[in-house]
C-alpha cells in the first residue's frame, strides 16, 4: 500500500515532490482537472492569458508549482478530477467521471485546502451573488467577470486581492466594502511587519484600488442585497448612516475556513482554535495527526496561506519519511518549522487587522435564510435553541440546518454563531458539525466497489 495525498494544491504538490525525491511515488488525488489549488488555479489549456495577468505578484510561484505538478504527473500516480467522498478502514472511496473506485493507503497526507466563510445577509441567495473564491474561479478558470458592475464585500486579505484582480483585468469594480475598521489595521501593523513582503503586497493592492478611482470603504457593514430577478444593489452601513450602491453582482466572504470533513472521517481528534475561530484537527509541528498514519498539511489544517502550505506539505512528507525509517535532513525539518512559526505570528496580526464581526448573529433577522440547501432560516434555528437544544448536531437534527448537499460547508459557521449567541454560550461550547459521508453529493445509481 502506498502513501496517498489528497489535494493537489501547494501543500499536496510539494509533499508529492518531496516524497518522490526520496524514492516514494505517492498517489496524488485531486478534484480539479489541473493541479495548483485555488490560489494557483490554472486556466483551461486553450486559454492564453499570461501568468503575470492571472497571478500578478505570485506569477513566479504559480509557475513553479505548475511546473512541478506537470513533471510529477508522469512519475507518480496522479489522479485529477477525482473526488474522495469517504474514508474508513485504510481505504478511500473515490469518484471519477461517474465511476466509483477504491484507493488503499498505508499513510495519508490530507491537504484539502479551504473555502470561504460565509455570513449570510438578506438577498444573498439572489442570482448574481458569489463568494469571493467563486468570483476568483470565474476570473482565473473561465476568463470572465461575474457581472458588469461588481461590489466586493466582507473582510480579510482575499477581499482586496480579488477586487484588485478584477480591476486589473478590466472589470468595473464599483466599490470594496471592508467590515474591518482602519483603526484595526493600524493596531495590527507591528505584528504584520514580521512578514514585510506580504504586508507590502497587501498595502499595494489597497493603494492601487484607491489610485484607480475605486471606492474602498472601511468599517462598512453589508446590510442586504437588493433585487428581484437578480442583484440590483447593495445596502451598507458605515456606522453613521445606511447607504446604497447600484450593481449587478456581489462577491462576499469573511476570510476562509478549513475543509476538515475528510480529517473527521479519518477519526482525527479535533481541538478548538481561537485564531481560526473553528474546530481544527489536532496535529504536531511536523504535521502528524492524532491517528497513526494520518498527516495534515496546508489550509485544511488551519488557515496559513499558500507559502505556508508549501512548507507544511514538505514538512509533512519529511515526517512520513521519518516514520518509515528513511533518513531525512533534520536541519531542513527544523528550518521549515521555524518559518511556519513565523508565519503563524503574522496570522495573529491578520486576525487583528481583519476582526471577525462578532455582532453578526445578533443582527441577523429571523427571516434570513442561513442554510440555502434546506431553506432553514435564522428564526428556525433560534426556535430550536429556545426549545432547549444548544448542541449544534442536536440543532441540526431538529431543523435540518447543514443537512443539504453542501454538508454545512457554507452554512455551518453561520449556524454555530447563531446557536452560540442565542444560547448565551461561548462558540466552542456548542460543539461542531460532524463530518458525514458522502462528503459531497454522488450521482444516483452509482455502483460502489466492495
């Protein structure tokens, strides 16, 4: 049985490269057609935008990752367009082009990445509303904008990056609405100076937008999205008065959340992480989880960014080799851990700069749809809590929040915020939504291998 890596983003690719350099041909599984992950998502082969146009400052890094996966593809067991939808007893259940399969493993590196953290607002289910990540996919992979007049909302570094990428590509960016006040970013500056190059890029994106006439409003709360058949405007509040902007598309999110369902199915222990405001699988500095033979790397184990993901992927591969009794350069391992620790300190600065809007749950109206798959409203969640149910899985059982096709990936964080606020408990006291197979929807009539 081989080493299996799930996820061909920066972490998974560097892990596979490191293992191959030590003589181990891993099985690398990824849902996407072409490796690179979300940050370095590749355009279709017949598209002709340059790396500089697609990735800006990150062009050289993107090209390096892409060259690596292209070289690895013929030397390892690389399986693109393959969904891992279940894991148990040393095997993974997969789906590729409608065909079910089974992959057995001796050791597995989980590098499943992250998705947007969504805090719904009235109107968020209208056509023309996207997450920031989805807007980025449309631009990078499909070469198109999500609308003719786009407003970007929420908070976090991705907000400015995607707005910059759209404006740079020629899209009409109406405004950027950042819920974080400017004072928070000033307070975070000392911690952010620990990674000056990264800080400089963020400052550049913000400055470029302003210099090109794009309004950037800070301390701006998105109140609702208006429209009948599709988006027509957004209403927002700057703390003094409500304002309105006409647009035909909106992209929003409040930072990122780790994709942890596979780690859950692999029986990894979880612990509360205040920095990420989430339950994350436990791991040591090398990437070992609580389960023997299961290793964790990249944003799927905690949001750290693309550079850290590459380092964590390499470090996880090195510890796999160590656990197999293969000699590795211990100095390299220590260096990687030292660099990752420095990036984690920077992450603390980012959380100060882009604080979570802790008053969101209080302000969410009862009629607000939180779980769009099952059409569960904030009021229905509150009613279950008022009946005495405050553990998140009990709430799920009573009102079906998180039972839809997304398995709570879009609504889980928001539902937890409402439950915690309504019950008067801390967010970490209400538990976490447990991962369920299938992680993502499967077609009817699928014949499973035994």
